[in-house]
C-alpha cells in the first residue's frame, strides 16, 4: 500500500493524535517535521515515514507531497500563516493532491480585529481558491491552553485569573480534533467533506467559574476564580512556555471575541465524524493533573 496521507505539524498535539488514529485504522502515514528528534524517531518506530521540511521551503514541500493524495495542513501558532498556506497550496495543486484538511478557528470571520483570526480567514480563502479539496477545521478553545492560562497560578496559590466572567465558551480536547482530522483524511467518501467547514466543539460550554470548579474537583481542594482586566491577564500569562509573542498579541482581540459569544456553542461534529461524544475539559486536565498541583505535592506523587 502506497503512502498517500501527509500530516504536517506531526510532532504537535493534534498532529500526533491524528497520526495515532490513522495508524490504528491501518493507514500508512508520512509526517513532515521541522526537526529530527526523539519525537520524530518515536513516530518512525511506529512505521511512520518521516520527511524533514519547512513550510517556506518549496523543495522540501515537493518531497513531502510527492505521491500524496490527502494532507493535513497544520501551521504553528505564529505569524505568516497565509504565506505558508499559499506555497503549500501551490505545491499541493502541482502534485495532484485531492484533499487538504486545514486547521482554522471557530469564529473565523472577516470582521475580526485579531491578526491571527484574520490569517485564518485568508488561509481558508487561499485553499478554497487553489482547488485542492479544502476542508476547514474550526475548533473552539483549545484545552491545552489552560496549561498556560490556569495551571501555573492554581499550582502556586490555588487561583484562576481570567477576564470576562460572564462569557461562555466551548473547550475542545485535542484528541477529538486529531480524530476528526484522521477520520476525514481516511474516509473513502471524500466528496462529502470537500468544501466543508467543521466547527469542532467540546462536550459543553463553560464559564470561568465552571472551569474553576472542574479544576478544584480534579485536585481535591478549593480553587478561587478572580476576574481581572484583559491587560492584567495577558501580563500574567505571556511568559509561560506555551504562550509565544504572537499568541500573546492575539489574546487581547481574541478575549473580546470570546466575550461576544463566538465560542458559546456546541456542535455534533465530533459525534457525527468519529462516532463518539466529545471528550470533556475535565478529561483533558486529568491527563495533566500534576501541572495543577503544588510542586511539593507533584514531586511526592511522581
């Protein structure tokens, strides 16, 4: 069986979940990575074909897309997304790729004031115009962001700081995103997906108080929610390893979009495509429980 599925961003969170799900389905997978390291070596041991490449290296993209029919385009949360999408779409078209599943964002609308959201809007248009079988994945808030938004202050002094206490939003487990991507890429009836925009939600919508409650139940003691201004919130989270400068700049406008209700919804996308209900936020943070515990407790439990 030829390798006809390419996963970019293969060592990232949703990329790894997509690969694992494809392997479980018996699919052959090629993974494009920026760095050959222990993460890519682990994939190679599982039978994944590894190619080293960069989104701005046309020669590397030609190698990565050779013989590929379906691809997952996952650009890191950095600037210059439309430029990367343009080159990828061009090479994909030349190579005869029939489907490109690309990571976008719930609420990606033209009127957004966030540069990152605008990049997603432009990228959707780029892939649509390229006629490479575009499929857009539009998830809600990523659960892993709470490892930066909440875990440090909860572990330090049992407090979760977040603006807009009245806002409600859905939080998505990355495994659900990866499985949705994998199911679409492996679907023999590809035509039903082409041109679709799938809004991927979690199991429910949350307020900051409800997020705090789930965290408190996880770690077994009281956690306080403290509303703060957007400026105070960004200043508090910007130095965490999960928050790069581009993301920090995005958070100001993004928090307004959250407050406006753009993420206040649940959908049946996960159930319809994967066959199971969406995983909960509590399931995700349970996997990273130690991040929310005081260091002394975490060390004792390890």
